[in-house]
C-alpha cells in the first residue's frame, strides 16, 4: 500500500484538504495501476511560525505583507499626491 506524506502550512479549509487528498490518491492509483482504496495520504499541518521560506518564518513574511499597503492603496495615494 503506497503512502503519500504531504506537509503543508495550516489554515486551509477542509474542502481544500479533501480535494488534495482525492487528487493525490487518484494520481497515485493511476500511476501505480492499483485501486484508489489501497492508497493512503497523510497530511501534516504546521503553524506558519514553524515553517521557513527564504530564511524567514512564514508568519513574519505574512505579518510584513499585511502591514504593507496594497497596490490599490498605493494608486490612491499617488493620485492624491498628483492632484495637489
């Protein structure tokens, strides 16, 4: 019985996790020419404070991105400056 171990950052909806497990199971069953019922998928979810990307914690990257103004906010600020 093949087992897929998938590690993801927590926060995805049950529906997204369900679709992930279904698609991985189908792909493995098809590739290995075996019944999908024989495939096992294990999801390991980690908090963003336990996951690093580019030498930084993902929680820090997300906090930094949330504090930065969006493109629309920058466009509004630029329009206001040009209007004065």
